[in-house]
C-alpha cells in the first residue's frame, strides 16, 4: 500500500451533510440506486449507544473529506448466542485503489477489538455489507478475512395496478398503530417474530422508542394485525424517505418490516398485512414499493413477496469474521 497523505479525525454533527453527500456520490458512482438522506442517517446515528462522535471517523486529505468509517456494537444474549460489531464506510471514487479502504477497515477492526469487553457473549463477529456487484469491496473484505455468509434481496413492485384485495383469516383484521398505546406491544411482536431469523440480535426497547419518536416513523404508515380477541400478533411498518425521493425524482415507499408471531403463521395473515401495506403506500403516492428479504428466510417470505408481484432488483451480501469465539 503506498504512503497516504491523509488523516483520520473524529466525526462531529456538523459533518453529517458531508457524510450524506459522500454516501450518495459513492453509491451513484457504483450504480447502486441506494444512498441515504440526512433525516434517515440522523435517526440511525442517534439510536442509543450509536454515539458517532466516539465511534465514527472521517478520512481527510487537506480540507477534503474523502471517506468515512463507523462501527456499531450490537449486543447479543443467551438466546442469540453471539454479538456483532457492524462496520460501515465509504470512499469517494477518485480515491479508490490507493489504500483508503484498507485504512478505514483497519481502523474499524481496531476499534471493534477495543470494544470486545462490552459483549456479554463469548462469540463476537465483525460484520460488513456490500452489493454483490461491488467486487472491489469483496476483495478488500477477503484480504481482511471476512467471508461471505448470507445473501439478501432488495425487491421492488412497480406495476400500475396492485394485486388482489387483502383477505384476512377468519376473525383476524388489521388496525392502525395508535401512538401512546401501541409502542411497547409492537416492539414485543417485532422482537418475538424476528427471534428465529438469521443474524438477529435483540433490539432494545429504548432504541425502538427512539426510532419511532424520530422523523422517519409515521404512525399513519404502521399497521397491526390482531386476533379475534384483539391481541396484536403481527405488524407491517412502512417507511417513506421524502428527502431521498426528492433527490431521486421517484416516489418510493418501503415495507420496512413485516412480521407475524410463529403461532399465527400459515393462516394468511402475513400476506394480508403485506397487501394492506402496499395499499397504504400507494395511497401515500408511492409508485415504487420496495422491501428487503433474507434469501433463506425461514418463514417463506421470499415466496410470499414473489407471489404478489415483487421482483428482485439487487442482491446484498453479508460478510463476517470471528473476532472472539
């Protein structure tokens, strides 16, 4: 690696617009149709424990920011059996191939190892992500011993007409999320429904409350599935990033989360909630409906999404390395 005339410095909140611009320029150059927005990044980086002023850094060349890195520790428990340190970063296209990515990943791993004592589990992974098309990133990860372990699709529905009307199991129905009433029960359903999904570690209640009190959560886009007795057993949470839509010139909406408790699966409730969520987003003006799904999802979600007309638009890869075992 050639000598780099660059420096690392800590992130400050004044840097947030710069990071957003860096991410968007980098992803646009790679043709990823991804990117981020300032409200979304702020909501993610202010989750309790994120503390980007301690755990994010910028790479600078003179006055210019040319890259950034950040780690996020996700603590597991006895049921999950592992904790993970998620690693994020970008490098501006003009600075790639010069060792900046190596510098960022080295610093992320150093910081991850320095925080191993925070993990209550013996097993701790370093985890990173990339689009399947980013072969330069795959080579960088391989050089650090990160291996491909899982795939996920981003899927899109952009047909003019929606599929069939939702058909709920006998006695079941959907109702709107009620602020001031449904915060904790929705979190409990989310945590329980996703406990059997690959890679899941607990999402603390305080982090969930922070998220739904922020600008990205819209209670009008949240649906709950209830039993004949009125118990909440499913959820479909939708998300619209208005700032990113303005940047792209396209009205997109996300099925951000869809889950049903195990004992209520197989009845058609998940399908009904999905169709209801799609209608909610279309009423909000979204022409392109998107969602993400683990390609080996144990609940059959991939088949469900395909059956209503979603198609795969891109594939993401999760990479892992054991830090402690």
